């Protein structure tokens, strides 16, 4: 297993439990040896090693010794791991998106009898599996899906005190800092909509989640690529979105507009500089106004006394404190800010949400809006596991078991949309309490009240 970060704790725990009964041995590899050792503990069927994914010799040696490689590293490293897995004939499971580099290995993986199975976690992951299960059921019942919306979220549970941004870091903070970097595209009413990266957080709409309330959604990456994966080429609406508490997006939109999510420009001696100094670098030169708040508000076209400015102050982005982070980019600075200001506090609980909305038309001219929702709350931090760690780790651990038990015989570059994968995983996660609640109402009524994004 490569990576012992926030999302890996439950997965490691579950694999070690399985290892005791099945004569497995689990090696956890991470650049931070202490994190790997803490995750393994004193378990007799596990060990921890230090691992640098950029060391080609080390990477090849570790992969060659394994039967199955679980990749929990950053998406940027996935193709390196996958390439070595194919070269050495080893299966790879990953929670990252199946990108173009991975797709390019499909034929080689088939030839070597290797399975490269990505998008195995929560979102992407369980969302694909539950969607495919419901799509197949609708078809067996004679329905035709004409619209599909799917939403995922990892946020603090609502029944507790939260900061003004109402968010907490329960997964890789770099992915939060760089969310929206690739922009987004989706389809609504038969029309393709493109959202540039700097507009992703301006393009939001309300979504009602049963038992939680109204959240805000923004488009998540490329929704159109899943039309073929789900067998939904004929739909008029295809949207995958991310949910946050209202107010997050309007603040994050300004952080994007300022330019802070940047992994290209390098700033010398960044750790010793102050946040205020770095923000100043992004503002136009000015000799007539020494007040950075006023100039920042003018540049972003926001109120200097409004909530967005208060949120930027609360994050510390206008302070004279030294940044104190490693690295040289403002994306690394932003990741550092998220870790410092938005941790899951002691005693707090996180919550994950998956929700699907299907517009279903039937041959008799009737239709319905079918709603399928899963809400999972984690244990109080840090006594137990977060909902994020459990929902990412459990389906991945089950996939390892299915693969080593010979119940998955697929090869090539795949996501979990094949019945041999998703049917078994959905059955097992349901036994652990990860279940979807379903509801429906006539489509004629639903179209007047269903969640719609603002143009």
C-alpha cells in the first residue's frame, strides 16, 4: 500500500484485519516513515517502510515484491505506479481518477493480464457503483433514464460548532486547494456547458439533501466522460457535482480569482515571507492607497467590510505572520493554510454525502424523479475513524479481497462499473451500514421543484 495519509487509516486497519485470517502480509509505504509506522502499529501481519515514489529503483523493487499494489498517493504519481505495475505484472487498485495517462496503458495491461482499477473510493467510487446498480434496475423495470445528476461531499456534520467556512480537512488538503483547476463540463437539456477553472466556484446551485438541508453544488470535472461509462449516451442531462455548505464557494471563488491555487510560479524563500506580503504580490502596483484590504477588495470587486473579506482575514491571508510552510508555490502555501485553519477538531465528526437524481421516462408516457441518498457520519475525532476514511477505505479493501480470492477476473484499465465489481462491493458495504435511502415522485411535479443550476 502506497500512502498513509488521512484517507488511508481505515483501509490499512481493515486490510490488517483481513490479513490475519487470510495469510496476507501488508506493507505500508510512505515518504513519512512515522506515518506508516503509526498506521501499522505492532500488527504481526504488517510492516512500514519509507518510500519515495520518484525513486524509480525503489519504486520498481517495492512493486515487484507485491501481488497487489494499492495506490493512495497524489494523482500526479498514479501513472508512475501504474507503469511499473504493468511492467512487473502486478495489479493496481487506486482511488484516483482514471486519467489519460492511465487509459494509455489499457492494451499493455490486457496483454500482461493486469487489472488497473481506479476510482475505487467514495467519490469517485461508491457513487459509480450505486449509480450503475440503480441504472440497471431502472432498465430491468422498463424505464429509460433521460437525466442524471450525482453529487458527492465530505463536510463536517451539521450538529456542531464550525468556523465561518463550515469546512474541515478530512482528505488530502492539496486536492482541496486545487479543486476546480481543470474546469468542468456537463450537459443540461441536451446542451453542453463548459465552465472555465476560474468560474467553477461562481457557477453554483442549491441542492436539497434529505436529513441535512440545503447545500450548494458546483460542477465536478468532466461529467460527459461518464455518459459512455454508465451507458447513458442518450441522456439530456448529465451532471456530476460537489456539495458544500452555502458560503464556501463565494469565498473560494475569490481565492481562485486572486490566483493563489498556483503550482507553477515559484516564490523564493516563501516560508519566511508573510501571508500579507504574498497576497500583495498578486495585486496591481499602487502608489495612492497603502491599505491592502481596500486594494484587495477593489481588485476582487467585493465589499471591504463584507463576509468574504472577513473569511479571508479569518484564514490569515492578510496577516503579518510568517507562512512557515515548505515549498515555493502559493498552492503549497494554501495547502498549509487549510491544514492549520481547517482541521477536524477534537470531538468533532465529519459527514459524507452521496446523492443521485434520476429522471426516468416510461413507455406509457409517465415518469418519475428517483432519488437515492447516502449520508454517513464519522466517529468523534480522534477516537475513531472519519466517515471519509471509512467510505474511501472500505470499498478498496473489499476490492483487494475479491481480487485475491479470484472473484474478479477482469484485466485492463477500468473503473468499478462492471457487475462483478460493484454488485459484490455494494453488498458488503451495506453490511457495514453504508446504505442508500430511496424516494421518488412524479416527474411532472419534480421538474417544477428539482434542483437546477443557475445559468
